[in-house]
């Protein structure tokens, strides 16, 4: 026997689905159609929506891709073969014996005839027993330190080779916070040679205290990952130009993503003079001195001043002697630059040439005095 099933009545869930679909369609119409109609027909279009009609040319940002590769890839392709690994054997004295320690860092070729720029600490501040330079093609060549400066944490190493691929040097004075930064180096060992990391320029003119009496100033800050072994390697801009030499990373206990590089413009005149003359010489004051804080601690006195360098000795016929400086004077400024340490004085003197003049602000017998000095000699 056949029975016809009575028609099923719609449940409340069906009405809910229909209402939900209608609400979504209504929302889309109100979000995209209504505002357009209102702004164009009823309400004047605000200036923020009107940039296509009246563009601000200075605020336009244009990115022009080239060869279908990313900027980081392009930078790596251009600069990779100029980046080298540097291994060292350093001798460390412990009590009555000595032991050899292996060191690892990076460097960048700045001249095809074998001149390599790196950090001073990578080459044991000039005291490394052995230096080897590892190139992209697998060659390993002995190197020697031509010049280094602990205060700047820079060194120039020479290998006997020619026709090397060199890096282009950029202009670190024109850097802008937020622009691309690419680091290439050997983090954590040779198993990770020529690792590429990228980020941005996070800050400029940063100061880092490396030790109690050694302060690195004017550094470039980046969030491109920099680890042990990256030291001495290049920091590059979007053109693949070297804008800095990676030097230090703040430990993870303080902050992450805080890497620092020495601006390449600091190294440029040094590189040029070493290549052309075989060495780099700098003007000098002609004093022996120490930091105020250290002097007070060692001698148990209070000089009633927080910062500065106290002169302990002045050899005859030096610029300081001819300027009338005396033992006991405290140097607190060179021109407008405040002085905290001997290393800081050394770094400041790189800015001057033979024959240049400067004004020293000193404290003598509790009084502030301005002394003119002429840098008549170099060493």
C-alpha cells in the first residue's frame, strides 16, 4: 500500500541561515557600495582618499624589481664573493703557562691585491700567532696584519694574491633609519660560512661600552642577525655596498635583535692610506694619562669631577708641550666632543690631519681653561 509523506515543515534553523546570508550581503553592500555613493554624491571626499587626484610626489615610494629577484638576493649575489672567513691561532697566557686558542671571524676584500678589512679583535688585536683567510672558491691563504686599532676595533689584513673580487664601499653618512640592511659572515663556525641575514637600519650614532675604559661610538644599529663569527663581515645596503663592518651583538640577556656595525666612512681614509703608503699614521697629543675614575681609585683622591682624562706626563717637544699643557691638567673636551677615556681621545684624533688646530677644554686647579693646540706631528 502506498502512503504519501506529508510535506516537511521548515525548522527555525532554516530561517536562521537565510537571515545570516542576508545580513552578510547587506554588510558587503553597506561597506563597499554605500560609502562610495555617499562620498561621491553627498559628502565631499576627504583629502586622505583623494591622493590619486592630487598626489604628494615627495611621499611616493617606488620599488622597481630587477631580474625577478628580491633585493636581499641581489645584494647577496653581488657581494658574496668578496666576503672571506678568517681563522686565527692566538696565544693566551694563564698564570705560568700559555695555551693556544683558535679564533674565527669574517672580513671583506676592499682591494683586488689582497687587502682585507676586518675587526681588530678578530685578529687578536694584532697579536694573533697565525692568520688564515678562506675564500669563496675554497682557497686558504696566510694573512698578516698591516694595521689595527683597538679603540676603533678595525684592522687591515694582507694576503699575497691579486685579481680578487672586491666589495663596493658605500656612504655610511647618508644612511636612513628603516632602510634595508644585509649582513654576510660566518656565524657560529665554518659550517655556516657566508650566511646571509637581513633586516633594517634600526638606529644611528649608537654608543656601546665594551669594557670599563673602552667605548665604541657612532655605531650603526641593525636588527639583521649578527652572531659570533659575523665579526669583521660587511653590513650592506640595498645596492650591495658596504656601509659598515659588523662588530658586536648585545647579549640575549639584555635584548634580542641588537647588532652593531662600525660605519664604513670611518675606515675609508685608513684603507686608502694603507694601500697607497703601506701604513696609516694619525696625529697625536703627546701625553701619558689615565681616566679620572681610575686615577681616583688607584690614588685614593677625589678630583671633584666625574669624567675626563688626567695628564700624568708630557714628553718635551710634543704638541701638548708646545700648547702649554701641564701634568695634572684634566682634559674634558676636544673641540665640542666630551672626553671620558684615553681610547676616546685616540678615536677623536682620527678626524684631524697634520697641521689642523683644535681647542682643548681642560680643568686646571679647579678652573676651566681653553687651550689651543696644533697637531704638528703624526705617528
